[in-house]
């Protein structure tokens, strides 16, 4: 079984039904139900996801999505050592650096994101949802 970090944008594609990305994102998440992958998300992504959903759909929708999400994925903690490690990655986007550092530290196999180039320095396999799905089902 592969251990996968979901970037915030993949989960927001589902929560906000963002076309044309939602279909591929949903397919990848379904791989957890099929026990092909174990999904992970960083703790800081939870607050980002809630905030964006709340702005778009309201508090109740944000809480409902987070509640359902926590039934699917495991949460990787973010502490001082993660933040210090992320600062040393050389990645331009600090939020992405935190996610990448968490994934690397947790020995995950892959990051699924729509911003593949942002994670190029992560040292992990990085794919968009479309290509990740095809990679994982083969």
C-alpha cells in the first residue's frame, strides 16, 4: 500500500467542486476506500481548508468537510522541528515546504498536488491527481 500526502489544493478541488479538477481528485481519494493507498494531510492544511471553505460556503460546510475528511486521512503534526526543517528546504512556497518536509519525515511515497513544480525540491514523487490515479492503479 502506498502512503500519499494530499496537497491542500486537491482537497479543496473536492470541497469546492472545482471543475475540471474535482473528478480526478475524487478518483484518487476513492483509492483509500479500495485500500490501495493510505492518505495523509498536514495539520496546517486542515486550518487552511476550513478557512477557504468557510469563506466560500460557510462555517457549517467547512466543519462538515473537515469532519468527513478526518474519517479518511491521517493527520501529520506540525511542530517546531518541522517548521525549522521546512525553512531549510530551499522551497519558495513556505506552506508547500512544510507539507513536503512532513511527507519526507513521515517516509511517505508521494505528494499529490496541482502544483507539481512547487514540490520539485521535495525529494519525493510528485504527481497531479490525473497521473497519480493512473500510476497507483497499475
